[in-house]
C-alpha cells in the first residue's frame, strides 16, 4: 500500500464528511429551531462539537498509527539483533555488492575470513580484488562477470585470497544478482566460506586414494566382523583373486594351512590388545601356490573408540626370498664359474683345519694361476677370456675327487683344498692338474694352449690358520712362476722371507719417491768410428739413507710388480729432459739423452702427452730426446704400439728398440715401425768375438739395421776386442763399461764434450 495515496484518500474522505456535516447540520438546525438566537447558539456549539469530534478521531487514528509503527520498529529491531547475532556466529563471510556504486558491504565474518580487523574493512570493491591470488585473479573476475551478464544462474566459484598473515586461503564463494524489471543487475549478494582445511583434507584423501590404488603392496579392508569390504589392484595382482571374488567373504580364504591355530590365536590377541599386528605369514594364491608375505594389520576405531574396520597391508616376499637365496649364493660363489669364491673357501679351510686338529689329520691348499692369461684377454678379448676361465674350471673340477674342493679366487686364480694326511697326495694331485692342462682348449672355434703354475701349502705343517696357509700357498706359487712356470712348488720358510722383503722394498720405494731418494746416473754412448761421445743413457739409482746405493736389480722388479714403475718412468723423463737442457745451456756438445720406457707406461696410454709436457716444461727440443722401448712391449699389442710410435715420431723425438733380438718380432712388423735405432742386447755382446753364435746374431742385427736404414747400438761393451769386432762389422755406436760406467751428472760433467769456441 502506498502511504501517500492512503493519506490522500483519508484526507478527501474527511473533507467530504466534514462538508456534508456542516451543510446538513446547518440546514437541520434552521429547520428544527425557529429562534435565530438559539439557532446561532446551537450552531456555535456544533462547531465546537465538530472540532472535538475531529480531535477525538485524529487521536484515535494517530494512536493506532503510532502503536503500529512502534510494533513494526520493535519487530525490525529484534530481527536486526537476531541477524546481527547470527552473522557474528556464522564463520562464513557475507557480502553485498552494489553494482551501481561498486560499494560492498562485508560482514564481520568476512573480516575474520580474510584476517583483517573490522576497522580496516572498507566498502571498496578493490579490497577484495587486490587480495586475489595472481593465478586466480582473472578466473574469479570472469566468474563474477558471467553471472552479472546472465551467463550463469548463480555465482559459484573457488579461488585463493590473501589472508592478513600473508598466506593464501582457499575460498568458496556463492551469490546471486538482484535485477530490476528491465533485467539490469542492481546488486549481488553472497556468502564466502574458507575451505582451506577442507581442500587440504580432500587433497589428502585423493593422495591416500591414489596411494591405495597405486601402491605395490596389497591392501585389504574388512568391517568390524571381518568381512572383506574393499581391496586394491595390488591385492588382485599378488593373490590372483579379483575384488568380486572376495568381497563379502572372510580373509580366511587366503589361508595356506602352514600356520597352526595357535599362530592365528596369538595374532588376534595382539590385535585386540594393541590394535596392530605385524609379521610374516604364509598364504595361498588363487592358483594354489603357497607363498610368504609380510603383513601389517591395524584396527580402525571411530571418535568414540568403537571398532569399525581392519586394514591389512601386505607385500609378497617370494621375490625377496629368492633374492636372498641368490644373494647368499653370489656372496659365496663366483658368478662366472659358479664355484665357491674366496669367502666360502675361507670357511671351508677353517672347517678343514678344525677337522685336521680334531682327527689328527692334515691336508693341503693348492693355489693355481693361469700362465700368461693376460695375453689371452689382450689378444682375443675378455669374452673369450671368460669362456676360457669356465673351460679351465670344468677341466680342473674333472680332476678332483670327494676329498677335494675347488674354488675361484678371482681373475685367473683358483684354489683346491685337499684333505689327506699324506703329502704325496698333494704332489700327485698337483702333477695331475698340470698334466690335465696340456690338452688344448677349443674356445669360440679357436685352439688355445694354456698352462698353469701351482703353489702348495700343507696343514698343519706349514700353518694352522687360514691367513697363514693362504699366504704360504701364494709364496709357493710365486716361487713356481719364478722357476719357469708350468710347475708346482711347495712352501718353504725362505719363500715367506722373500715375500716380506718384497713388501718392505715396495714400502721403502714409495717412501723414496716421496722423499727425493732417487738419483739419475748417466752412461755414455760413443760413436765407434770416431770415438766421440754422442749421447748418454739415463739410468735410475736409489740412494737409500741406511743401505746406501741400492742396485736396480733389487728394486726395479718390485716396482714393475706393484705398479710404481710408471711413476719411476715419469720422474726419469722429467729429470732427464731438465738435465739435458742444463748441459746444452752450459755448452755441452751432446746429440741426445736416452730414457727407457717401461712396458707398463708404454701400454698405459697418454705417453705422447706426457713426453710433450716434459719437453715443454724443460724447454728441450724433441730431437735431443731418445725413447728406448723394449721389443716385447711393442709386440704385446702391435697395432696400438704402432699408432703410439707414429705419434711420438711426429712429436720429433727419436725412437730406439731396446733389447732387440730377445723378443718375437717379425721382419714384416719391424719394417712398419717408425724407429731410428736398434739396440743389440748385452747378452749377445758378452760372447764377442769368440762365441760364434753371439757373433752371428750381432752381425745379423747390424746387417738388418743397415738394410733398413737404422742405426745400431751395442750394449754391454766391456773390452776393446768387443769394440773392435763391432767396428769391423760397421756397428754405429757402443755403450758399456769400456767407455764408461753409469755416473752422476756432476761426476760425468768434466768428461762431456763441449762445443769449440
């Protein structure tokens, strides 16, 4: 009802009634009263009566209106208080956005939602927009605009908004637009709810569900009565049962029968008392296969502590059990031959020693090493070498009886434990093993001849514990190899002393390298025709602080065996280049300085870079350096050696083949090598001129060198008749004690030739 219209109607009604009253009452009084004076009095009374009646009527109307208004105001006040209390209680944020003015009302709950005090809340729309997460800004505004444009029935969107503490909270906003009769959007009212915790819980639930479905462990959920209500895919993969096969059934369908009733009784007692049980259990797959699994069962209770479910997580231990067996086998056996390895051998030796002590018996440990096996690997490849190792293992195994146990120690080394009190049994077994290796092996269509060397240590005579027994067998093996290979040798105390000396020399030699105890001696090389000194050969010596000057034969073999020879060679190369540079700067007239290169350094790789670096650091021209390489080192891997020799030749250094005639090179290969000199081994020079064989070899080497355009150097010239013979047969150079013993640089200096002024 329109208040203005109602007031107008009442006023008009009152006007009409008042007019009718005045006209009608005046006419009635004139008709009823004849006396004019009396009529005038009544007309005056009528006026006052009309005013009183009007006042009474106005009072009644106003009273009713004020009472109604008061009741309405009171009702609105109550409703406003209730709404205010409701808004204060509700954690959701309520907002009312005036789309015409872009002013927004935010409830106290909204202030709490975004973490702002009430005095910082404004009615500006930007208060909300500026707090939107950058990644959600455009999406949220688009959702609001779509609803304003009528593209969506209501606003329903999720976004992140910055909280007062600086973090972002997830908010779920819902709202609806109010429009006028023309459809124009006037305002939008809605509610926003903080769903950060809910979203986090949902994320956790999704993750848990993903884990449940994707985990490799089987999962089984039952209700409180033990009825299966859920399984995951891994349950089906492990057990073979589909979910529809087991839902509604008891987990007892998986029992294998390997555990008795007492086992399950203890399991349920633990579950009831502790709400959790873990252990290994044997179950049966759908196929009937019995398998081990590790199972973890947990009771699930609600907030009131009432049991609701059981959750079982289990993993198949079949592969683990197999892996454990395989690892145990690999830990005690050689993977190539499947023979016992060093670890299992030690256990069996300990058992044999214990039996020998308990039964007053004895036995022997035989250590077997393949002779020159490295040549097989280098020439035919490691795959062929592995096949040969397997063939050797099979042949050795065929020679043994029940008293013996064969093991592979690694590489090309085997061992046999023989339990027999008779020493001759050990020697006969060793001889049998040597003989059985005489027959050739057929590997990859190739015929390979292989021999072995054996070291034998007896127990309890030689040792009463594993370590000593194996050390003594190794010492005996070393003696067998040193005696010519394809032999066997028994342990003697002298072998141990020699081995200890070897270790001591190795340690002292390492100390010598670190403490500058090595020295270089130089032996002159003379031109046989002119007698002029043309060069020197560098030789290493060891100046021991207690033992004095140690001869090379006492430490060079040790250095070669332990790998120190490479460091010695590198040190010699650097020192020789510096010494030659120093002599040249002092006016010494020498053509070259020679340095021996060991077979280990030659085959190691990177020699050309090492030589170039030594020359560069010393400032020495390459033609003043001569590298002496043994014939055997070149022939170990000829193609690789030829490539290295070419690289060294391009570098500009001179090359000499040392100990020529002691190796097994062919003339076809020799002519391809880019070398400058051949050095006749001193073993062939020692018999000159009387020994016809030495003379023939020396003449042949000299003739070969001349025909190939190579210079020839004879080593070990100690007498004038040797020098004369070599000169007569056109040998170019001589080196030996006849011309001078190896000497330190300061001693040799006065004898060195100098440039003429």
